[in-house]
C-alpha cells in the first residue's frame, strides 16, 4: 500500500471505524461493505502496519471525569525546534493533545485539562520551561469529534450506506 493510495474498501473500513471503533467489529464492517470478515481483518492489519491507522482513541468528557477546566494553549516555537518541543509537550501531565501548525508564529496548539487554575498554571509553567512561548490561552466549553465523510462517495452517503 503506497502513501495516499486507498481503494474504496480501505476508505469504507476507515469510514465505519470512525463512527464507533469500539463497537464496530470486522464482521459489522464486512456486512456493510459486502465482504468477508477475513478480508476486512487483513485490510485492517495492513492499514495498521502502514501507519494509516495510528490507534483507537477514546472520547472523554473531562468535566464529567472531574476535570472541569479544559483549555487550548497557543504557543510560538522556533521553527527548527517546533517538532521536538511539540513532542516533549505531550509528556506534561494534563496535556491531552498537541497540534503543530505549519504557518505563522502561533505554531503549536496544546489542549490541557485541570481540576483547578493551579493545574493549568503548572502546565503553562512547564511549557514555558520547555522553551515554548505562550501567546494565548482559551478556555474550551466543549469539543466535538466527527468522522470524515470523504471516505465514502456521495452516492454511498445518499444511499444511506454511511449510517
């Protein structure tokens, strides 16, 4: 499998996994795509081995889990150090996501959670110690993750195969 070369079967598998990876079995996907379970399992293995599927992630309501403060910390990093600093930021307790931005001075976005403002201040202090310059902080009310519908054709979506 070459980079960027997914056929309709691979795209269908990715689409259905995005819906609910935990509750969707290879048998479920096989039925929706009109394939055998073993074909889907083989394709899943190849998608994982190639790095296209990097993992299966949980969607947590942090407020219900006892972390009522959820913030986006926008940082600036020197371009030559951006990748290293972004990766090191992932190790800070309370950081839940790190995003590298390719343009502009605001080039590292970090999501962090905390029980108190002291927790968020500690995270900010550790980011500063790494060498990231904090440009802005935003308290997030909620974040929603949704599947990419482009893995299925417009016809498949219109026919209801995307549900």
